[in-house]
């Protein structure tokens, strides 16, 4: 099975915990990858195989990564159209993946469009409307925690 990223032009931000935020400027989608999915994403920087992804994840992320977990990670990335898989079909079952996990988390990829992000931010009061009609980030700081300069 051959694995490669669908696009190389996506904006990727790496978080301190190993998770990734990927923004696709073509379709305005934003993807949040946990550390496990992020390690798999990194392992697909060039065309590779599931075994190659697993080896790279063991080297850079966690030595307990199994081939089944690497495959599950790739399948999760494929569901969000972040990677393409060619060749033979996937073979790992959910039971095999869960049995081989140990302390490693299941891969997770969440996606939102920029419009959905703005709507959630507005509802959560995490953005502040300005007179020019543009939305800018707004951090909520309780009154008793504000410092007057």
C-alpha cells in the first residue's frame, strides 16, 4: 500500500503537545490533528508505505506504535482527504488496533470550515466585532484578573 499527502501547499502549525492545525487555503477547511495523527501526517512528507509510516512514527513519536496503529492513522487522514492511499486494501481491524495501543492514543482528525469556526467563535464569545466589520480574536479575561496599566 502506497501513501502520500494529497496536497503539499497546506499551512501547518505544530503545537507544543505534538498536535497539528492544518489549513487548506483552497477549500477553506481547517483540520485539527491530535499528536498521533500529527505523527502520521509528518511521516507522509514523501510517498511511503504503511510500514514506513509506522517506522517513522516509532522513531519520532512513540516506540510503541504498531503497524496497525499507523494504518489506522493513515485511514483517518484519508477520510479527511489529507492523504491518498493506492495499492492493496487496508487490513487492520478495530480490535487489532485497540489491542496494540498501549499508551498511544487513537488518531483523531477534526475538520471545520472557516465559516463554521467563526460561527463557533461568535457563539462562544471568543471574537470581538470591530467597527470595520472584520472579526478579530478576543480573549475573555474576567474583570478581577485585568491589570490596568
